[in-house]
C-alpha cells in the first residue's frame, strides 16, 4: 500500500503515521524527521537546511525531491510506504509522480483540524517545551515559527489537497477526536484500498 498522509502542523500526523505504518507493515517515511536527523548529524544536507527549518519555511522542492526519490527507491519501500510530510507543495506532487514511475499511490489521507484547535494544540506544545530547562524540544517549536509554519501550510500545502481531490485519491478524515478515534477512521478508509 502506498499512502500519503498530510494535515496541518498539530494535526497529530506523526502519531497517526507511526500507527498506520505499523498496521500495514510499511515504512513510515517522514521528511521532517529525515531533515531533522540530517541537521543533528551535521551532514551536507543538514547544513543546507538548518536555517530553513528554524524559520519554519520549506526547503526547496528539488532538494527534498532528491531526498524522497532516494528514500522510496530503497528495498524496504518496494512493497509500499507511508509518506508523512511529502508532497507539501503542488510542484512536489509532480516530483513524487516522477519518482514513482509506473507505480501509483493508493490513497491520500488528509487530517482535517480547525485552525483554532491546531493553534491551541501546537502553542500548548511550544509553551510546555519552553518551560523545560534547555528550551524548546524542537528548534521549530517556537511560537513565531509555529505561526509561520501554519501560514506556509495554508498557502503552499492546502492546494495539494485539491490536486489529489481531482485525481480521485483524496480522503478527508476528521482529526479532532482522540488518537484512537482518528486511527479508527483512517483504518476504515484504508481498509478498502488496494493492498
Ligand atoms: P510538522 O511538524 O509541521 O508536521 P515536519 O516535521 O513534517 O513538520 O517538517 C518540519 C520541517 O521540515 C518543515 O517545517 C520544513 O521546513 C521541512 N520539510 C519537511 N518536509 C518538507 C517538504 N516536503 N518540503 C519542504 N520542506 C519540508
């Protein structure tokens, strides 16, 4: 099964992604995690993207496209994968199609969470981590950065939903429930997808 999961920051995407990937026995491929690991390792990619991540901006499409094309060509992704955080712009949809070649996506799941809920959740996370000694757990969890990431999501990532809606691949899931409730809704949708 080849799945794309997306939704605003604070939608609980990472948690759901891990559970979905485990349920279907496919790798969870998070571009955010891959980029943060590159930054932590101080690799050439990490040095290139560190400042962009800290500002809450998106890394260039071509750069992240290379990262994802390389990752989905690995043997563990041959039988399927769950993409978390990619595609995040309309041009990235075409980059993914090129990388997939003859292969097709099965479903694109969008977690839908109202703005007010998203803001409350992620600002709560930022305030909690700011209270911990040593500052924010994630450099991009600062309040200004979160607001910027939300703005970038609306401007650059929401249009991706429309592209997949037109392709007949989009499934919208209410992301406001508990982790178990949201997971149940997602499994309800994916259960009917091609294996
Ligand atoms: P979120 O917490 O919003 O789900 P992620 O962990 O997916 O965020 O990504 C963190 C950061 O990594 C983004 O703010 C962005 O700078 C960068 N990033 C991740 N995926 C992409 C992508 N597909 N295109 C461009 N930048 C990306």
